[in-house]
């Protein structure tokens, strides 16, 4: 099966536009002090064509604001390419200069490097002669993979929580990273939509195997009682959402199969049979996954509606 392509641009744009103030507070508190966060508006995407290289580049986030009372812009560009890019500072300068030409106001450029390898990325572009400095262009940077994730787990910041998944952890620390993410999510007490955004972002970049999920549940159960209960409820609620999604997909697949079958057997009857088959198959698939994660038969019966005898059979 082909690996599903991740829409990095959309994920980062949703995260940063929803939590832009938190992003500035987390990485650039000095900038935050000068930005009027009560006057923020997110402009439409800017697409630039590099005529020489024949490539198109997009600024991920363009934020209109006021800097000490004066109109200004903040450019945030997220770079996902893992190979070394010697011309990246030139590209940032082109973004800056073309936006300045269009808007004629002060512009703050920020680059986020989100790939999983460690590079020493430049943050400036200089053009000079022995007798004259023609250009000294600088931009702010965040290199996520260089950040020590443990230093961010005590910050009640939603951007820090989501970006734990892109920071510098190793494979043996994955379970602990997710556990700390869940603890942060509990402390933040966000509304459901924002919580779902953070959870979806995190799980896109840090995925646990079934064995690791079981380890996570075991470690959570050993936490302080109240916190353990809250974190476990969070785990179960998202697993339940996943189950419901799986059941819905099963229904849709069943309906599709039923419609094809219904052409020969009678549309209404075929669709209903396909629907029932899809529901049943979806529940069975979910039950198997829950058994693999250590759920007991009663819990699986309660969440899926499958008979206990059927669930016992799946254990064999």
C-alpha cells in the first residue's frame, strides 16, 4: 500500500494560525512584546515563481499586524525539505523583497525548519564588497529537531505540546513523549476543536505501534491517581473517535459494495445488506485492535456492541 502523503503545509498553517500568539510567546517572547496581538489578520497565501530555477514557492503564513503602532507584516515560512539548501536565505530574501514591494511596510521574516535531520541552517544573507556592505538581510529561525523536548513539557503552551512530535527525541523516548503530550493536553483544558487540532497534528508526526500503545497505557496507570484518570479518559475518547470513524468507513464501503450488488439483486436490499456487512466488519476490525491493546471483553462489548461470545472468538 502506498504511503499516504502528509500535507505538511496545511497542518502547520492550521496550528500556527490558530495559536499564533502562543507561537510567538514560545519562541520569540521579545517579538511578542512589540506585536499588537489585538490587531492580527491572516492574509491570503502569496505564491512566488522563481523564474531562474523554474520553481514555485509559497509563503505559508502572512500575518498583518501592528508593530509599536505602525502597520507591519510577519512572514512565517515552514521548510520541510531535509536536504541542505544553499540558496534558502536567498529565497527568504525574495519573499521579503517582493512582499515589501507590494505592501511597503515593515516586515518580520521567520523560518521554521521542520525536517527530521540536524543541519546548521543560516539565518542571514550578505552581499558585500571590500569597500561596501550592500545587503545584510537577517531572519529569525526555529530548528525543531535541535530542540530538547524535555525543556518544553512544563510550558502550558499548545504550540509546544503539538511540536513535541517534531523535536529532538530518539526512538526509545517515543512513548514518554506522547505521555507528556497527553499530560500537557489535560492541563491546557482547551475546547474540543482545538484539542482535536493538537491531537491530530501530534499523531501525524509521532505514531506508536500497538506494543508501544500498551506500554503507554501501563505507564499512565502508574501516574498519580487523578492525573492518570484524566489522561486515560483522553486516550479512550480519541480511540473511541477512531472506532467511530472506522465503523463509518465500514458503512460507506458496505454501501458502495451493496450498490454494486444491488444492480443485480435489487438496489434497496443490496444497499441494506452492504450497510449491515460494513458495520459488522468495522466493529470486528475495531474489536481486534482493542484486544491487541489489552482491553477487556466487557469494555469492547460496551463500545462496539458486539456479543461477548463473538469477542471471545476473536481472541483465539
